[in-house]
C-alpha cells in the first residue's frame, strides 16, 4: 500500500507546520489527524482546531518539494503553493499544474492556428 504525505498547516496563515513522511508498505495503514498529533513530536502542543491537514497522494508534488525554496498552503483555497529558486518570489501553483495549464493553452493555440489556416487556404 502507498500512502502519501499529510501537510499540517496553520489555518490563519497557511504556514506549513509539518509534513508526514510517505509510506510504501504492505502493512501501512491510514492514520487520523488525532493519531498524527499524538505520535509526531512536531505536532504536539498545537491546538487541533488551529491546524488543517491536506492529504496528498503518494509522491504528489515530489518535484515541487525538491525544487522549491519554500511553500505554504493558501488558506483561502486549501491548495499548496511553492516559491521556486530563481523565479519570482511570490508563491505559485505546483509545477505539474502550471505544465497542465500550458498544455491546454498550447492545444487551444494550435486549434486556432489550424482553423485560421483552413479559412485562408479555402478562399
């Protein structure tokens, strides 16, 4: 079984408090927020009402975590945002989301170009 990381973050600011490790084991089992808060020393002492948890899929945002110099969870959207090395300093959407958006734009542009070519060659 593969279990992705959990990102624990402060509701008020989006500050990431702790990220649990990923687990790949036939004996792995899902844990609750309460389980994690009792087990991980990094979470002890926090009021559970002040923390939110974002469950990631196995290896979700793996490259983003490797290349980012910092990250937060946007408190309004509940989604991860990353600040990458050698880029603008404000948080951005994960790289995979940016690539997906660029592919969609490219497909639209190519379709528009083909439509334009069809109208110019038929006249």
